[in-house]
C-alpha cells in the first residue's frame, strides 16, 4: 500500500485523522462503523429534505407556469375583445347621428328644390354607413321578433300575418360584430282575441 493511500484510509468522514489504539483494534472498528452509520443516516436525512424541497419547488414551478399561461390567455382575450369592441361607446353615439341622417333624408324627400342637397346628404349618409360597416357595425335585419335582437315597443292584434311578425321598425337596431349594440325597437303582430 502506498503512503498516500494509507493516509486517506486513516481519515474519518469529517476529514480528521483516525485514532488507532494498539490494544482495541476491534472496538475502534465498531466505533468507526457506528460513526459511519450515523454519518450515512444524517446524509440520508439531508437527501430526503432536499428531495422534499425539490418536490415542493417543482410543484410551485408547475403551478406558476399554469398561472402564467392563464394570465397570458386572459390578456390575449382582453386584447382581442378591446380590438373588436373597443369602439362600442363611440359607435353607440354615432348611431344617433345615423338616425338624424335618416330623419333628414326622409324629410328632404318630400321637399321641392332639394334635389342636389338630397343627393349630397345621401352620399354622406352612405359614406358614414360604409365606415361603420368597415368597423363591424351592421344593421340588424329580422322579420320575426327575436327578444335577443329586438325590443317590442308596441303590438298590433291581427290575423293577417303570423304571430311575432315585425310590422314596423320604430328604430333600427345595430350589432357590433356579434354583440348587440342597440336592439331594434319594433311593433309586433299578435293574434286577435276573439270576443264572445
């Protein structure tokens, strides 16, 4: 055995030199074995603690990853919604302008000498409608009453048409993409009640 190897074998786990008693060789070996067992058990405890710490850290990491994905998805949805519906209030306000254009056009149609002015107002009105459509604001077109798209402001008892047929549109309704911006205000047909 080389001198270097002997020196390494004479060290205990803490790096201190082993004390060898000449008369108690076996008891020293037992003591040394017990010390090694204690040292191994402390190392095993440290390993278990580190494994538990790693497990908790991994679970926390996975939880944070899930939370981050959720936040990203929510943020993406909010951005998409703002892109689609960000002009909702502005568009609602513009609908009043559209209504006023329609009233003006209706009024001007019956007036004499307004031919050129009428054409100009119609052009501006058409341009305004195109701009609104470009940004997803479209008129609601329905023939039958649909409570999700219309608001009944009146009823007319009649047997001439089917029940819930829209007889008159009092105020046009509009949608912004797939969301109702303003429901159509309509007068609806209801069945006549028979008088007995």
